[in-house]
């Protein structure tokens, strides 16, 4: 049996992204006429899908921050060590 497709409104997505799952289920039920279990299943699947997308975008390392500062300090330390080795009296 093929599952019907529903258009999920921006209001439902906003509620879901804000952590208001119950509100998202209520809105979806009002918009589509789905039963409670069906609407909850749709919202749960959508939440899982959106968590997967957000993990992909947040799992990439960012430049800067603490790791960037540590790298900068290491470069400075190496430059100072090289300078003192070659140019010290």
C-alpha cells in the first residue's frame, strides 16, 4: 500500500524546529485531517529527517574558534624557535 503524500506547511516546520512537537502534530492534523497516530508518524519521520540534515551541516569543522587559536599559537611558537635558532647571538 502506497503512503499518501502531504504538503507540510511552514508553520508545522517552524513548530517542529522550535521543539514544539505536539503543536506540530496539532497543526498537521488541522491542515490535513489526519488522525492522531498518522500525524504523529509523519511528524516523527520529518523530525528524524531534519535532524539528519542538521547533523550534516553542523558536523563539518569550522575555522577559527579554539582549534584555530591553538594552530595560530603553534605557528608563532615555531617561528619564534626558528628565529632564535638562526639569529640568536
